[in-house]
C-alpha cells in the first residue's frame, strides 16, 4: 500500500505478495527482510534508498516507519558478545530522528536516540558469510550518507612528519580510549544485548576535557553521554584531561597532530579559547589552521555552541539537551566556517571566536566566577549585584563601520559633535562608559542573544556601548533585553556593525577587559576580523 505523498519511484509488487511502497523522491538501493531485535524480533522488509531507510512490517504491511538518512549518525556490523558460535551477524543503525515532543501540547520535536538492530542470518550461511552480507548493507548505507555530507570526502586529516597525539595518564582512569573491539550496550525499551563491533573506525579526534568546567561534571558527561555517541559514529577519540589553567593551550601549541581529523572540547568557551589560541600560535599555524574544532557544551558559558545551533536550525534540540545536541554536531562531522577576530593587546596577539568587551557585561562575567558551581544562573545573580553598584570607566573608543552595511548605526543618545568623526570612516569617542561589548556570533550565552542578525561568517563585529550619562535605568533595561535580542532598541544604547574597533586608556584599561570570557589586560586593545575564519563542526 503506497504511502501518501509523491507517487514517484514506487516499488511494485514483485510477485511475493507484499504491497507496493512509495519511495517519494528517493532511489531504491537495497531491499531485504530481516528480524528487527529493537522491534520485538518482528520481521521487517527493509528498504535502503538514496535518502531514506524504510521499515515495512511483514506481519502488517500498513505498519511503516521512515527514517531520513541525514538522521543516521552511525552504522555498524556486529556479533553477539556472549554467543560466539551463533552464525547470525547484526546490522545496527544509530538514528537520531526528531520524533520526541517537548511537551504534551507542544508541536516542537527534538532528536531522540533510536537504534535499529537487525539480525542477518541467511539459511545455511556461516557467520563469515552473514557478516559479509551485513557489511555490504553497511557500506552502501554509509556511501549514500556521505553523499549527503560531501565534506567527509573532501576533508583530509592533518599530516605531519611523524608521531601522534599523546594523552595523559588520566585517560586510563576515565577509561575512554575507545577502540573498535570495545564491548558496549545497545538498549531500547524492547531490546538489550551486549555486542561487539566490526565497524572500522574512520575518523580520529582529539578530545580535550576540562574537569572543572561548569559544575565540575564534564568527566561524567563525557564518559556517559559523549563517548558512546562518538563510538557509534565511527570516531576514535583520544582523550586529554587538563590539569590547570592554560594547560590546553600549551599542549595544543606543541602536540604533533598526525592523521587528526578534528579537535573537540568538553567544557565551556574558556577551554575552546585556549585551544584556538594554541593552534594559531604554532609555528605551523598557517598550515594547521584548517583543522576543525568542535565544542561539546559542558561549561557555564556556551556562546559558540548556542550560536551554531541557531545557525543550523537546531535551537530546540540544544535548549532541551545541549550535551546531546553538540555531541551530534561533532559526530556529524560537517565543517562550517565561522567568524574569528584578531585581538591585539599592546604587543600581544590573541584570537577570539566569540566576544570582546569591557565594563558592565565583562564585570558580570569575570566577577561571577565565584558562583561557577551553580552554572549559567550565576550571570543572572551577579547582574543584580552589579546593577546595585554600577561602575563607569574612562577610555577612548574608536571604530570603523562595515562599508557593506546599508543601515546606519543606531545611536539613541546624542553625542557632541566634537566626539564623533565621519560616520563613513572612523569614529572616535572619548569619555566615561558603563559598557562596551562586542560579539561576532549571535549568542554570547545559552539565553543571551547579543546579535540577532549575525550569521556564521558574515565578517561583522557587532558592537554596542553605553555612555555613563545613560544611567542605571538604561543598564537595567539593557540586561533585561538581552534574552530577547531587543537591547539595541533601548534609549542610551548604541549599536553598530564594524569591521574593526579599538579601546585604549593611558596607564591601562581599568576594570575587567575580557576576550571570550577570559580576563586580559592592556593599555590598548584592537579587534579586527581575521582573514582566516575558524572551521567548526556543526549539524
């Protein structure tokens, strides 16, 4: 019985009595009948098309499940770990379709792990023959999955003369140096069996973990939630656990990355900041800059991860389960480019993938560190405290607006003519400020949308500033509006998209000066868009 929708590519009745099936716009690749252990061992006719995996019940042909290949994150051929003499092989598809509603009345669906495990046991065939048959299905499936994400075929791992990534002794404690022989558990409400994988691990990632990120749960997050998904996706993960501030930076700046496909962090934006700057500071930095990085949300500040979810339409999944959402992005392996800035601090250069700021927001970010154990709510708590004791700082701000931006800067507060230069070129303002803050991504936190119009690689720095005479009322409205992205409409708040800006003060810029949430110091800071964007893993 064909499904509703397009009538193209209908599988006709082939004479064995089963009904025809509508393939929509796909092309039939393989078809067979297998018992499905994750569906109570019932037999299903399985269709592999160029875009879908379709299950049709043999018992009831009207029972049909359709899975998009783009929701497939891994495919393995397996054997039963406790039944060595069993001739049957197993074919397992790890699907993460959007089929779970966030609430009873909600229309929003989120991704849910759905393993499909089929028994491949042809009459009279040995285990080796059944395994070869299952492997053909696996290879054909992965071939068509790769066609949906061609970057898998085009991206080449970084090559070095010799050597490899070295991990710390702590890896043995965590027990996550994965290999293709590790036994693990595939579980659904109907099915639970220990299995061993014959799947060849195809990608190799370095995973860097900060055990103190967020609420200090990153090790358990990695062990219980991240590592299994990476293994299912065919990724060999080599784990490096940091022991101190700056450890990731020093390790990445000197490690030998041979045949490495990517670097992932489990933590917050601070850990990724170390990794990015470690990579860019290497003598071979221009060669190694293309290595993709991934961020798995395990910290109290996850601005880049939240922004990536927004860019790719995965916001609902991120908000429901940020660890799962960001791990799937890393597992997917799709590489996109995002804005990166070069930040000159006197004679020192750093790289920023998120934000640079000073004043109110910077004070909240740095000073709330003492509340790190409570997670992201720390920012809300400290915002109230900082508003009660509002500070102002004196410096000179100078910026060059983006020439390709058609709209003029939104300047809600009149500024004396002596303070403002030609708006089409460089503008300089000297005086007292409550806040100067910029971002090159849409979000600076999971619920703080700083630049609603930002896109991944738009080449813009989104700059806001508040002069001292705007007062506490303006600062309060500014903070309250950040979760909706309406803060640029507030009287007293100036917003402008720039390609470069600088901040300077003789004797040093007072207060907290931050880059991607990390405190720095300088007499002058210059922030400009980097000509080499950052490659990141994304959905």
